């Protein structure tokens, strides 16, 4: 296991923000989400257990959740060191075969992007949980802009595709580059 010394010592600040679609919080499928959470030993609260599963995913094919973390390092080298650690974890996710109750879980599928210093991007497809229903599919992006790292997870139903997820990433990129006085960038599938 490689050392994260520079990524840790050079870290400066980070901010995580998340969003869950109102339909998942107060919509007609919330009862099934809470029932599933209780079956796993969780107590239902203000927000549903995530990642979302079952009818809410089946009935709402678009975006259901978005999570964004912006991290700042004192130098581009610190941010690059962190990206190397993320790349190692992603390589493991793309090659590891995981099973649950004897059924294989989907592996991460690389999504190729161009347009920045370094990036790591992948999709995790939907799967079905017996007697519960479909899981969300995930698009996960980590992009370095000099000394900044933008991490974004876009999650939703089977209507969510790489084009939609990439458009959310580009909105997040615009916001980060503007607020940090970085040259604007548009990321492209490539």
C-alpha cells in the first residue's frame, strides 16, 4: 500500500454537499424505502436510506441523488498524490468480482473523459435485489484542476446515462472553476 503522506500533509480544505430528489424523500415510494431500511436494521428518519432501491428507482428513471466534494491542496502535487490513491482504489473496483447471496454484483465500468489534468471516472450499473427491486446506477467522477480535486457522484434510475451525468459534472466544474479563479473547462467523453 502506497503512502498518502503528501495527500495528507498537503490537504487544505474540503466541502461535501449532497442532494436527494424530493420524490425520494416525500413521494409515494417512500414507504417501501423505509420498509427496506427497517429490514436491514435501520430506523427510518427524515431522509431515506441511500443508495436508493426498489420502486422509487423503478418509477423515477432520472437523477435521484448527487454528491459533490471539492478538495483543495496547498499544491498540485498534493492533489495529484490524492488522485493516485483514488486511481488505485478504482482499479480494484473495476477488477474485483463481488458477490452477495451468491449473485455477482456489477463491476465498475471505466468512463473515459478528456479535458483536465487528471481524471478517474466510472459507472456502476443497476442490479436487482430479489424481492426489493432495482438499485440505482452510479456515475462517479474525480477530476483534478491544479491543486483542486472535484469528486462527483450522480445516481439514479435506468434512464440515467453518461450524457446526463456528464452534463451535471460540467455544471459542477463551471462552479468550481469560477469560484476558485481557474481557467474554465468543459469535460468531454473520450
